C-alpha cells in the first residue's frame, strides 16, 4: 500500500518525461486537492488534441502517456484527461459567470496499474476553434472520485481544476486516447 502511495505521489510531483512530437504543448493546468493533504497535481500532458464532439462544441483529449503506449494499450501509469466543451459563452445569450457549467471533465489517473476515475464540471472561457486549435481557460472546476480499482488511493477528492489548455486539431489521436480511456471505464 505504501508503494502505491509513493508511486502516485511521484506522478503528482514529477513532470512528465515523455515526448509528444508534433502534439507537445505543456499546459499549466492544475488540480488542487481540497482534502486534508492539499495535494497539487500539475497536468504536464505532452499530447493535447481537440476534435469535434457529439452534440457539443468540441472535445479536448490530453495525456502524458507516450502515444506508442496509448496505441498498444501497454502502460501502467499516467494521466488521461477528457474536457468536453458543452457551449460557448455569448454575451447577452448565455450566462457569463463562473458559477455556470459549460465544461465537463473526466480525469483518469493510472498508478502502477490501479485506476481512479474522477468526474466533474465547471466554467471555462474558450478561444480558437476545432479547425485551428481550441484553447480553454478553466476557472475552479470541481472534481471528485467516481470509481476506482480496489487498491487505488484517492489523494485528491474533493478537488478543483484551474488553468489554461491549448490543443491542436487531430481527430485520429483523440480517438486513440479515447479508446485507451475506455479500457478503464466501468
């Protein structure tokens, strides 16, 4: 149990060393635990891509797992984040306050083969588009644990996510990351 804690702690504190090639674009996205330990997890994802969504304004898929491992499904540790933009704020037509929800989040943490899946939502300010690259500025979105493997240790719940994410359009890579995340979805 202590070994899993140390491995998970190393994921939280060490930046990712994988390379994402064309898709490398580190994000200052941070997850702040509001629990007793007050952990901070920086999502140093090397692959950040966007694609068209179904009945929404678009999806961003992020990971710090090397793409060859994502494609093969052979990985034991890493992060996968799915950000779904539900609607774009428009002055006079939609709420423009941070208490609105226009973003859903699914966050997968894999530590030594154990998985914790977090979910949540919040408000973001989007810029760009799906054809040239989508950026989101996220303001204190909420996250909490939704499901885990029996040995996963939750060090975050409850948590908040804040920061900026900039993606490049790449539907094939997004689909590959989505397929890898589906391996863990109950």
